[in-house]
């Protein structure tokens, strides 16, 4: 349970805010969709200030109540508090991450430390804690329903984990650390975003060889949008860039990868993140020590389903050697393929290019073959939505009368099978200047039966926008991202929680990736892929033999994929298992620390850079996934085990005798009822056990990644 800023009991009167401020009251648009057209940075700043003051006033009212603590006047009151701040924060920080620019960056930089101080007002309030502990003592007499009982446990856990036991100077130092950490995370995030923009590479002449006309037109459009000439290749967050699979010029590939890997390492003072990394590592380590833990990784693991950093280390160590061996074997095969036509040495920038060639050689399939069949709109509506309909009965109707914060944002109303309105889904699929890199899901409005609110969920991607009038054709990896992020969206849309702090994705970080990873399975379900993979010009379906090859690719390339991921996960752990005194002191030591950490686990293969190097590792240093990047592989154990369930126990036989692979309402309803809809209304592992009938097993993951 993260600190929440929500509820419907704000004591601030509308007149406290400027006339016309769209955040003053809940939006009158469907499902309280924010009125982005009326929003300005000034309105957001004003509403955030008023929202902080309002929620603190509400907390004070709860804390000073002369009534004996009860579920209604304490637990429920805490859940209802913060309506104005909740609405304002979700909207303002959406603008900061998806629109950006100086004005929104300034608001983020100003309010992140204020929000940290605001959180401390809650978690360090002994009066509120006393009221909760009185409920804890009376638990046997209160006859609490299971969700309310779990809510009480979660509040008590959060108070204890956030320092309620500290006193005097330690408590004041904790407040300082929390504010400094929030400031540093925001600084890292903004520097990393600028680094992505600055790393863009201008290509010309022979450097464009290998790119088709659509890709060249998109790069020309990117250059024009940034008021430049020629063709501009903009970057995604990870080290490897999709264009590396197609650029035939070794020099161009080398330039692109070198620019990607150099982000944040000091070539540009405005985007140098090294000092921020050291500051954050030291601050987090000091905070952990103050709270009685040996390091920050221990704090984070205890909050998740892993429970201990030793368990995390054991899991990563179990996987790393086999992944490294597989990557080494793949490198030999790729180098041999290069030697057939090019006598030059096999380099890191060659990997993605020759892997794509090898895929085409082995399976007669590559992105150039697939892309004409993978149009963005069809992937979303005829693929992602189609699978959700077959599994959960959901229908999606585009609402062109509703607008997002940018012209490209699309809005769909989501309904249940019987026509009951469920919520809204917004898709912001294109990259733009100022937008954070990567892909993510977040809530604009959270589901809660207590508050009477339905979910408003966003997915953000960073697909290169094509030239005007041209279709948006995706790579196979981008299709995977669409399904992955919508798995998060389903976790929010299908939430059935009474209390907002327990809804949907408010689960431990090492559980939250599980539903999104499961949703990736439907991209290769035969019925689904045949529905969305149609040629954007002719409407012809992707040939059946190509569908077969997609399914048959199995563990191809998993040595590289697993190694680059594990390298990043282990880097994250290495930085966050340091004691304060062990954090390097100079920025020149950051690169050496990274090299040492990778060398110690055998993942220092120069041909396989980490998925994220330290200097642009926003998961670890931008806030949210610090010491938690292991979550993806931890969740994938449950994911692979769940995919096995869908394909076996959950599957039904079609009329033609074939299996539907689990794509049916009965299987979907079981997954929804036992797990997706439960959110954090109970221990998520309890939900998994109800769904699967047992604890997760690792064997399916080892088979999937070729590690057994």
C-alpha cells in the first residue's frame, strides 16, 4: 500500500481555488475523466497546495477526535481523506510524465519533496497510530470482514515500516532523508528524459541503408518536429534500440549504440546523472540503517512477496550462470553468421542486427516481413481488446467526444458483458518531446466501491509517430509491449475493491508485473493473432505458416534477453545492498562500480550490455522500482506457471478438435475472480494459491527461457 491521496471528503471549499480551476471539484466528464483542456500548470500548482493542506486538515480531525477509535471514524475516514490532492496529483504528474516541458517539470521538482513531507505527516503521526493500534487490540471483538481486516494490517505495517518507532533526532533525520530522496529521484528522472532527447542520432546518406520508406519518412517527421533537417532517430529507454535490427551500415549501428550507452555519463553536464546516483544510493542506505535494516534492498524485499533480499539474491544467482552460457553460445552463432559476409570483428552493435538475420534464416520471419501486418489500431482493437472480450466479456467503444492531454491520446469506454459501464481506458501510444521514455500504465481515477468511483486507466508507449497519413506499423516487440501494458490496465479495470488503497495494482512491486506478463501470452494465441495480424493495405491475414513460426520461435534469443535483463537487475541490487559508508565517493567511480558488480556475477560480457546501464536506469533511480527491478523475473515464475494453467487446465476443445489455449470465458472468469479482481484486498500470494491451487513452481520459467 503506497501513500494515497484520495477520498471524497475534502473540507476545502471550491472558492479556495481560482474560478475555473478544473481540479476544484470532481470532473463532470464520464468516470471523472480530468478536463485536460481546461488544465494549466498554474491551476495544478494551486490545487496541489490546497490538496495537501486539505488532507492534513482531515488527518488532524481524525487524530484529535474525542470518539473512541472505530473502523468508520479511523480506517474508513483515512481512506476517504484527500479527494482534492488525489485528483490533483494524478492529473499533474500525468502531465509531467507524458507531456513534460519546463513548466510541468518545475511542478514535479517542487512538489515531489512536498509530497514526501506530506507522507511523513501521516506515517509519523503517533495519534493516528495509537487509534489504529487500539483497533488492533480490539480485533477479536470487531468482527471485521476479511478486506477490512487486511486494510488494518496494511496500515499498521506501513506505519511501522515508515519509522513510527523512531523518536527525536532520528525522526527529524528521516524526514530530511525522505525529502532529499524525492528531490534526487525527480532530478534523475528529468535528467534521464533530457538524455534520451539529446542522444537522438541524425542519419543521412548510406547510414539510412536498411530502413524502408515508411521508416525513413518517420525519421524525417521526427526531425521536423524538433525543427531539424534530415532524418532523426529518437531513442527508447533501454540500451538496445529497435533500428539496430535494420541498419545495414556497421558504422551507423555503432554510432547509434554508442550514443545510447553514453547517456548520462558526463558528456553533457545537463544530463549527467552520476552524482545523483551516488547521492541516492547513499541517502537510501542511510534511511535503511536508520530504520534498522542493513541496506535498502533488505527494506524493499521485506515489503514484497520475496520477503528477504537473500531470497532475491538466490533467485538471480540461480539464473545468471545459465543465461551467460546461453548468451555466449548465441554470440558464437551470430559471429559465424557475420563472418559469412563480413570479415570484421563481431561487435555489441552487431548483435540485434545479426540476431534478426538469424531469426529470418531459421524461421523465415523477421520484422520487415511482419510489420505490414501489425498496424497499431488493429493490434489494439482487434488483438488486445479482442482477447479481453473473449476472456472477460469486456467491450470497448471509442469516445471521440472525450479528449486527453494531446491530440494523439485515444479514449475508450469499457463495459461489462451485460452492458454495465466499467470504466475508461486511455491510450497514449506515441513518443513526443518531453515525454518520459519507456512504457507504463497508471491510474487517473482508481476503482473503489467505498467512494463510488470506477477506474480510469492509461497506457503510455513510445512508438515513433509515422509521417502524416501513413499507418503506424509495429515491430513484434512493440506488439508485446501493447499486450504487456494492457495486462496492467486489466489489473486496474477489473479491480473489485471496497477500499481505494487496496485496489488493482496497489500490490507489492514483485507481484504487480505478474498479470501484465500473463497477458503477453495472448499475442501468439492462434485465434487472437489471426484476428489482428492483417495486412494494412490488403486486409489479408498473416499467412498461417508465419503464425506457426511465431509460435515455434520458443527460446530463440533468450540467452541475450535473459542476460541483459539479469545484468540490470543485479546492478540494481548491487547499488542498493551498500551500506552508507560503502557508496563510492566520486562520479568517476560509478563506471568502475558497475563493471565490478557485473564481473562478480559473470554478466560482464561486453557483447551484452545491461538492459539499462546505471546512468540511465530510471527504474532504479527515478523512483518506483529501486531495489525492485528483480520483480520482473520474480513475477515471471508465476506468469510461466499461469500460462501452463491456461494452456492445460483452462483450455477447451474447439469444434474442429483444436485447443483454444485457454482463450475462453470460463478460464478468464476464474483468473478474474480469484486474482485480477482481488488486487491487494488480501495477501496476493493467497490469491495466487486460490487461482492455481498451489504455490508457483519455477520449472515452466526455466523451460521458457532455456535455462534448464
